[in-house]
């Protein structure tokens, strides 16, 4: 089952792992990739390819969506059963008779169902969102069932790995690892227990996400209580029956209040509302999930869930991941201490008797210091980033880098009128390579953060065609007419669109190893590197233009202030990432029940040196813990060191250098999981990997 790719800021140094190239004498995705250069005939819309024959799920009723979902599950089971049955009578089980049809069945199933359960995150119809969520649960259960079929595992063990080509051997080794981690060494009785536990866990995870997506909690304030927030923000707020202004707990509203509301009681009230989204329900679900995960890990012979999850990743063990975070903790504390002193000094200007910072002060005084000490007015910066201008500018930049064109599909059928569909065309021959949807503004019931969703995977399919990938970038940028983006949102767009090009420019031959389906502690690195473009002076001028005076680009003086303010806020940024990474690992390295709120609060106090908000339930809204990043949040930090090193080539050759962009596409974006990440990075850089750039970026 495909996972959305989240965006968060990250940083941390990494332990070097001894890695080598898996393949020799072949391109980044092996010699079979020659077939990937042939694309399918141009469709009328992205789900109408002859070789895919899909329709967009928002056309369906809730009942029809579930019917199609169940039909896809039946088809998957039929194809797998037919493959297993056919191989039982063969004298020799080959790749073509076993793993290839299995991989094809899985890819067909994912292509059939991903657009269906995607509706749970974006549909404007509550019934369709519920049906999408139900479908996602069914897909997860079917995936668990397939991943725990002993007869499939035994079939794959019969393949002679020595007879395979490099690409085939890679797919076999990766697939066998999945089956081994899914309990194929267990007895039949233990395997049945494993399946039951995994299905229960999947249900908890799905419900956790749904609770957050469907949460409609708000906070009400008088206009006086919101002094400091922008007029644009105030003008779009609705009014309650009591005459107060209603502020949602969506991230855009939350950030506005926490960064700008002068009244500390307003910020405290807003923080309490935000930290208690689905608080009671999701606290219970998270605690149950942690215990279920422990039981699963023990059943499989792992010490903890973290040991189970990290096995096979770059970090190899949770101890390595934790040691990495802890090793930087003291260094980051030095940077954070300087930031903290400046924030407390600023607070004393407002309240001379202040002797400490509160949890609801951190964002506000970070913003205030940036505004006063560096004369940075973030609202003024926002005026230079109309969303339409930014999106067009980012498209132009990525087009130059990766030799593609982004063309809006006119009159495309979409799930909401504010959604756009784009075709990705080759700059060489104008052929369509892939598609993506852009759903960038908030709506009731919509997924509340920024993420990239793969809908159709790239892969070689029958008839020699390469399936055109389809993806969706989903965000909740500040609404308005025009929509003006904060610089943070601009950076987020660079990041998430980095995931989109990773998904849509893949050249891997197999769906399960294509696009962003790479090691979880590497998947963020390509997009983290592309965030650097959002801080380059020339790039910022390309994508900016005052919303009232379009020819007026972001001035150098303002850019210089932005960069200075960025370095000021890095201490809090990295300290927070360390907090999140350690929280996740602490939960999942435990061997018993966990008091999730007390654990988080203790780490919060220890790392941020601030008392946590009393009654706050942050982890109940920490979607990563139940959205595929459990025992994996460290990966954001782990992968940033690679991003910093990769960026050095663009620093040297130019941020719009076509040769560097071509190499990046070839070695980083196209291979998927066909090669080990370190070998890809070193091939792109033309030298051994180094941590020097990472240290330089942090100023440590």
C-alpha cells in the first residue's frame, strides 16, 4: 500500500555506512531500463491509458467506490492464486513464471486502489471521504494478507537467484526481505496471530488519520484578542452566534495566531485547541498501537518495534539512529541557547519581570525577534509571493533543471474546482511522461498538512510501454484573493514538488521499487536538497512579484534579512526536530506500556528548556506516528546530511545548471530503489560522500 510523503524541516549528522554499488556495467536502473524510454500513447486524461484504463475516483459514488475497491481485491487474490497454482506443477520456477506476475498483480492492484482511497484525503463529499477511508482499510488488510502468504514466499524461494539479471535479482532480494519481515519463518499458528495483529494495527492507524482529517475543532476570540494578526487573516474569519471570530485549528490559522497574536492568553488558548485535536480518541489509539507493535515485534523475534522497522534501512538499528540524534543534541543546544536568550530578551521588553519563556511564546518571539532585530516583516515578504506567481516560477525552475515541461490540462475533471491537473512532457520530444494534480488550498475535511501522494506508479508494462506515473501534491497554503504565500510555504512547495518529480520522473522497471519507494531514511533527502533553492537570491527573484505591483520583485535588502532571520531560528528548528525524533524512538524502543504524554512532555522540557502546555496532547495529533513514519521520524534528520552534500554540486555548477540537473535526474530521481542510496549519491557527486557540507550548513 502506497504511503504519502510528508514534508518537515530536518537536520542532523549521519553515521557513515559501508555501501557499494549493487550493479556494475549498467545504468542507474540496470540494462533493462532501455524499455522504459518508450511511453504509452497519449491519453485524454491520466487514467485513460490503454494499458491502465482507470477513471478518476471522484466520479464515483461512495457505493461504487467501495464496489471497485472490493473488485480490485478479488482480482488481486485471483491473480496471485493463479500464479502460485501454476508454479506448483513446474519443474523449475523462473522469475517470469513467479515473481514477475506477482509484481505485476501488486502493481495493478495499487494502481486500481490508490486513486480510490486517495479520496479519503481530498474529496469534498464526506460520504466519499468515508468510503475512501474504508477502502484504505480494506487495501491495507489485503496487503497484509498477501504479505503473509507462506505459499507465495515458498514459491519465491525456488527461484535461482544466480540465474537472474541485476534488476531481477534486486527485485527478488527486496521482495524476500519484505516476506521475511512479515513472519514467513513463523509457525502457522504464530503467522495467524501476526496477521490478526497487523490488521488490528492497520485499523487503528487509519482511524487515527481519519480523526485528524475530520476534526473541526475551533477557538473563538474577540477582535481585540487577535490584535497583531493580519487584516487579511481577520477578514476571512467567520463569526459565531456570540459575535466572536472563529479560528480553525488548521495549520494556516494556527501559525498565524501563534506567530502574531500579541496577547499571550490568546496564543495559549489557540495552542490548547490545536494540541487537543482528536485528543482523547487518538491518545487511546496511539497507546493501543504501541502495544500492538511491541507484540508484533516480539512475535517476529525483534527486541522492539524500532528494531523491526529499521532493519534493512540505512541506519540498520535504532541504536544507530538514536546515537546520531543524541550526538548532535548538545551542539544544537548551543545554537538554540543563543536564540533562546534573544527571545527572552525580547519578551522582557514586553514584560520586564519575565524570567522564562512559555510554550506559547516560542513561535511568537521567534517571529518578533526576526522582525525587530533583523527588521524582517514576514507579512511584507508574503506580499511578494502570490501563489500563482510562485507555482509558475517553481515550474520554470524544475523545467530547466530536469528537461521537462509542465502543461496544464484544460477542462480536466478534478475533485474540487480549485484543483489543477498538469501533464509532464519531455522537453526533447514533447511526449507525455507523467501527470500530477495540484490541490493547494484548505477545505473542510481535507488532509490538513502538505504531502505528495503517488496514484499510479511508473513501471515497465506489457507491450513494452512505460506506464505514465500519476501523483498529487496536496497542501493547505494560506487562502485569499489573491492567495499570498509565506516564505515558509514557498519552501514547503519546493520540497513537496521535489517529491512530485521524484515520483513522476522515475525510470525504475518495477512499481514496488520506483519513484519515492526508497529507504525511508533516504526518501526526504532529494526534496530537502531542493529546499535550498528557496533561499537563493536569484531564484527568489524569479518566483516573486508584488501582488499589487507584479513587476516589483523581492528586493535584495529583504532577502538579506530573510537569510539572517533564518539562521536565527535554526536553533529552535533543529531542537524541535530532535524532540520529535527522540519521542518517536522512545515510544518504539519501549518494551511495555508507554505514558505517551508524560514521555513527550519530559523530552520537551529537557530539549526545549520550556514547560510544556498543561493539558496539551501533542502526540495525539502527531500524524507521523500513525502514518507510516513510526520509528522513522529520525529519517528526516538522517537524510538531511545527504541533502547538504548533494547540494554542493549545484553550488559549484549553478542552481539552474542543466548538466547538474540531468545528472541529478539520472542518479537520484530515476533509479527508485534499484540502487543503494549511497551509491547513487556518490555517482551523482563523482566523489565519496562527506559530512563537511552538513556541518557548514549548521555553522557547527
